[in-house]
C-alpha cells in the first residue's frame, strides 16, 4: 500500500468510527461553526491537492511533490490573520493558501496550486516557472523552496510599514498590518533565520515598530535529520523582545487560538512574536523520499494519530456540526473537485520558448528610465559644473536623488552619523534625517533583506555594503531572492534595489583581502542583475541616477560598484594635474544601461577595461604613444549587461583588442568580454591581461597580484609584435 493510500485509509477508518455526541459542545467552548467549516475545507483542499500531485507525477505531468500533508494546521493561521496581512510562506502552505483564497473570494486555489504542479503557463503567479505559493490579490509574496532565505525580506517588509507612514509615502500594506513569515524547524538553524530574527529583536529593543509574526512549523524533521526535542523552544522560547506562543498545530482549536493571540499581540504592540506550531509530516519530504530508510513504522503510526484533518473531523463531529458520514461525504466531494481540476491541469500548455521563460526577469523601459533619471529638485541640491572627485560626485548624487524621490532610503553600516568609512554619505543624515539615512546592525544578509522588504513594500532602497568581500556571505539575498522575485511572480511583485558596494583593489596604506577584493564571479552570472562600474566622477553621478531610475521604473536590481582607490583621486598622469576630477554633471547627462565610453581615436590598439583599469590603461596608452603606438581606451562602465555594440565597434576600429582586467583571470570580467567579441563574430586579435587568481595580500605585495601599467604595456607590445591585422 502506498503512503497516499495508507493516509487516506486511516482517515476514512477513523472518521467512520466516530460517534455523534449526546451533548454537542456549545459554540462558546469551541471554534464557531463557520470558522470550523472553512478551516476543514481548506485542509481538505490541501490534502487532496497533495494526493493529486502524486497522481499527476505518475501521469507524467506532475513536477512538484513537496506536499503540505500534516501541516494543514496552518489553515488556522490564515484564518487568524487578515487577508491584507502580507504573507511569506513556507513550501508546505497549501492549507494556508486555500484558506486565504477563500477569505478573499473569487480565486480558485485548487487551480492555482495544480497548475503550479503541472508547470502550466497559465498558472497565475509564476506562470509555470516554479511551484510557488503567491498571488498579489492575496498579499502572498512568492517564495521558492526556501531554507529561511525569505526571513530577512520579511523583516524588511515589517520595518517598511511604519517607515513608509513616517515618510508620508505610499505603502503596499495597511498601516496596521501584521507580516506573517512561516518556515520549518530545520530552517530555524540557518544563518538567515538567526540573523533575521536577531535583526527584528534588535529593532524592537530600540523601540522601532517591527510587526512580524515568525511562524515555525515544527514537524521534527529536516528531510531525514531529526530536530532535537524541545530545541526550538529552548532557542526561542525565552528570547528578549520576542513574545513566544507555542501550540499543537495538529489541534485546530489550539492552533487557531494561539495564532489569534499571537497575531493580536503583534498587531497591538507592533513588536515581533514567535508562533511555534507542533506538526507532523506525511508522505515524506517529497515524492522521491523513502521514509522507511530513516523512520520506524511506530514513528509513522504515531504521527497518523495526530493527523490534523482527523483532529478537525473530530471537532466537527463532537460539536454536532457534521455527522461522520457528512464528513466523509465532504471529504469525497473535495477529492472529486480536486481531481477534476488536476485532469484539466494535465492538459495545460507549458512554457514553450526560452524567451517566454526569461521575459519577466529584466524588463527594460529605456525611454522612461531616461526621463526619470533626468528628474531633479529645483534648484539642484548639488553644485553643477564644479570639479569633484568620485566620492564627492556620489555624495552629491545621493543628495540629489534623496531630494527628488521621497520614498528613497539610504542605509548600511556606518553610513549615518559617520557618513561612511570613506565619507561618501557624509552629511546626508543631517540633511535628510534619520528616517531616510541611517545605520544598520553589522549583518549583510539583514541589510539586503531590509532592502528587499522595503522595495516590495513601495520604498526605493539604496543600501550600502561596506566592502565587496563582505557581500559574499549575503550573495544569496541578491541571487536567490532579489533577482528571482519578478521571475517567480511575472512582475506582480518586484524589489527595486540599488546596492552600493565599495570594492576593487589598489588602496594605499590600507588593504589586505577584505578591503581590496577584486572577485566579481558571484555577481556576473545572476540573471537580470545590472552591474554598474563607474571610474570617473561624472560617470559615477550619471550612472547612479540611471540605476535609481531603472529601479523605480522597472524594478531593476542593480549592483553599483564603487572603486575605493579612486574615491578621492584627483590626478591622472602627474601630481597636481587634477585630470581625474570632473565637472559635476547636470541630470540631463544620462548614461543608458549598457553603453561604454571611449577615450581617444588610436588606430593601432583597443584597450578594453573598467574600474581602476581605466586610469591604468590611460597612463599605459600615453606610454605606448611615446613608442608610436596609438591606442584607444574603452571604459565598459556596465559589466552586466555588457556594452556589446560599443565594444564591437571599437574593437573593429583597430582589429586588435587587449582586455585590461583588474579582476581575477578566472571568473573575471575579461572572460565575458572575450566571449562577447567572439560570439559577435569579431575576427581580429584578442588578448587579455588580468590580475592573478589570488587573494589580495597586505602591503606592497598586493602589487604582485594586481594588474599594473607595466603589465599592460608589455602585453600591448607582445600583441602588436604578433604582426599587423587588418581592420574589420
């Protein structure tokens, strides 16, 4: 007998053995009749959807079998909340979703869930791209098979509710909303969970509103690994600033009462709470999971006795709401409805082209972005035309943007009172207030999660990651969360984001790996991510405006890489020449995404570079000029998407390309540049000179692994000595 058949048989036999009560429980001592029936119906819909998913898999058109069986108690959670309360749900949330859909009305939860199982293109949230629980009309923000990675975003959503009201800007959620975030007992051990719960408590400790309800759905297993008994309670039951509400999630009355109490607490106090629901898991972790390999028959049997559907059936019978036969009739009726929808889902159209699949990832509206980028306060807040450094240019631009976009917020470690470790945000907090420019706790996952929650709630976040090396422990917040939201919601949800990242090498007097990181591999392959890499002050201003405009217009996720060594640089060739200063540009000087900048018109060689490589290449070009070698320098400016058209034009102008790459040889920018040229049909000569595949050491030893002007000059000479090459 299969696990599905065993679970179905056990429910039927137990319900058939129920007896109508001599004296039904009065409604004052139990769930009211309407709530009890709504709860049961949602549970039935979820259970039979799990059964149907297994059947669909056998029919060759079911692609997702992680089910909710045993977790149907979360229907009580949905009914205890308002349908406008934003929810970020665990993947075992079928009953919650069904209950929320019924609350709102007009939405067929069965069709939504089963089209997701079939990967049907008509599925209303992800469009067949993945099986997720989400829908804008239900205030359910879609999550994938998350291992707590959605918790930082949930904290950001909760923070944004009060912050938007304080700023007087529109918020996606009601001002008294409670954010619901569910996860499993194994996930509670993940660093993102620990960090998110800590950041919520950290905010509450300071008196900041943080209306979030963390819900741990504890079935005692992380796939096959058991969670130690009472571990979750010991870890979170006495956490300062975190109200703790335990309940038997298999008992509908207990689950509903605890959920209502917890939600009311959060709604009233605007402080975080932890609802701990004890549950069971049926049908294994997923369809491919053979529980017999790690669970004893007695353990499985014990869980069957705690079946939440059976507990609700007993409540309905003991209250005289339904007879045992009526319960079984309702069970069969829902089963019939589910399988009818499942058969329709088998015939649904799947996604058929790569273009169709990728369409939601990175929408681009260049004309509207250009118009938005050129908006500014009147009069401008920055001194247009004044010579500035890169750091000054970014500071002025942030001020301009804060003055233009009331919903924009700037935050990160040390960005507030101190003004950033390099002074780039100096004076902004004093000018725009602590509600818009503020310091965060030291946790990059929480910083990015705050930004993701702010973006999906209607704010325009511009967080700072203090150093590129610090991004890597939080990269999944960009890769797995930020970049996927539009993909998994077909644009129903988006998280506009411009994350400023100080990085690259060549710092003098202060360095080592963590302050001179030149590794971009973790960013370069994230679909849809825009990577801006300005090197000059005027480009830094114009490109930052473009990134913020793209975030606002298209929900674009941008990584804005700031070269630390060029922050305060003034000179290019000789001391005192001020050749690296530039006039602070007017907003009309817009730099479109994916457009390069060329210096010079040399006909012998094209040097392609970015970041610190730009001044290095310009100095090398001058030295080559003294050897009668005329080189032009192309500053890519955008590393994703690469400026392929500009790159190809400048490559064909000389027929010889030397890519000067300060990032590592493996996984660095040059790999993408060379590939782009070859893919575009460039037939000239291409070489690259890069930094070594090494971490950057401290002191002068850094010069041994970072690309230098001498390296560029030598590589150029070797390339040219290979003989002339006709221009394309």
